[in-house]
C-alpha cells in the first residue's frame, strides 16, 4: 500500500465560506469557549488529511463528479456532525477540502454545493 504522508491540504474558497458559516453557527449556539475549541478541532481535523488522506469514507452522493470524493466526520456534540468533504490529487500530492457540511442539513444540498 502506498504511503500517504506529506500531502498538502488546500481548503477551496467555497469551503472557506462553508467553514465561516459553521463558525457563525458555533458562536451563536455555543459558549465562546466551546465555539472556539470546536472551530479549532474542525480545522485541525481537516488539516490532518496531510497524512493518510484516504482514510475517509467515500461520499457516494458525489460519485458522479468523478473525483472520488471522501469525507471525515467531525462530531461537535454527541448527535451532531459535520462532514469534511474532500478529494485527493495523488499526482500533485494535494488534498482539496471542498466542503464543511452539517449533517443535519438536507444531504441533497451536498451535490449543489460541490459543483
């Protein structure tokens, strides 16, 4: 199996906007301390994809885009999660994070957000 360390993680401009939306939610529904911790953990989890980037599950809803999108789940409460959606360019050794998707939202929106 190919070693998957040393990839560069790039958060797309669209994903940055989705991350900001998540931050707004955290800071309006959680304490400042909790929101700060959660926002840091979410970003750290995304950046951790520089090592073993294929560990995420395949995102079947984005299969038609042909980029083999994957996701990691970030649990910010016992019941609430955010999908960190990404794809890998092995040739360029880059991981592109394309979305921070709240799982409580309608999953069909993933397709519209990832085009």
